[in-house]
C-alpha cells in the first residue's frame, strides 16, 4: 500500500503550501496597510472580488493540506499503538474536513450573490 504524501511528495506539499500561505498573508497585510478598508462594506467588497476569494480558497486548501501532512507525520512517528494512531488520524481528518467545509461556506457567502439578502 502506497502512502499518499509521503517522502519527497510530502516534503514538496509542505514547502509549496508554506510558500503560498506566506505569499497570501503578505498580500493581505500589504493590502491592509496600503489600501486599508474604512468600513465593513469596503472590506466585504474587497473580499468579494473573485480573485481574492480564489486566493483565499487556495490559502485555506494549502493550510489544511499543510496541517494534514505535518500532523499526520507527527502522529505516525510518535504514536506507536496502532488503534490509537488510527483513531487520532481519523479524528484529525474529521476536524480538518469540518474546518474546510466551514471555510468553504464562509467564502461562498462572501460572494456578491449573497449581498441581496
């Protein structure tokens, strides 16, 4: 059975996701410093831009992949009791999946289609 995201692929996932998260955070911080939104409506309009929502979606996907690979490796390396390791990996997968669904819902509700509510 071949492990997904192990060895060099896991290392590459960790590095690429870290670079994207850093890039996105610098982008957001620069935007907040150089073109600070004066109100919630201005901030919402900026977040509602398709490219910002897409970049944020990639940020969250990167964050969840980064967390999965890193925490999975820690659990595999340090939890020796197989049933406990499997239970912890399943719990981690459920938590990350739930957070991903929540982040997706937030990003979907940030779009212009939801402004008419």
